[in-house]
C-alpha cells in the first residue's frame, strides 16, 4: 500500500521573475526589485541564487487574500451559503 496525499497539491509559482514578483507579499516587492535591478546577469551563479532565494520566499509567503474570511470564521460570522429551507420545518 502506498501513501496518498490528503489534500490537493500546493500551487507554486513558475520560476519566472514576473511570477515570483506577483506571488510576493506587497511588503517584499521593493526589496525584490532592488535586488533584481542590482543583479549581475553575467554571473550565472548569482542569477540562480537570486531566483531560488526569491522563489522560496514567494512559495512560503502567506496568502493574505483569505485573512478577512478567516477572521470572520473565527468570530463565527462567516456565511458560506444561503441556509436551506427544509420541508415541513415551517
């Protein structure tokens, strides 16, 4: 018997500068752009290290788009769907 994943596989951004930048939290974008602009493109080891370091940050960055829903769920105020009207419950 082999182990099967419990949930969906995590989504990782492609290893392109555009995708990495888009996946970073807004507070890290300025540092990313500054490091990118100072990168010596003739130094392939530095280019690979830059890509790998920032891609890792993008993968590990929390998804802030769900914060409001998470806070509402913890407060018991999240409405996921319209309540069902059950027959005979009136």
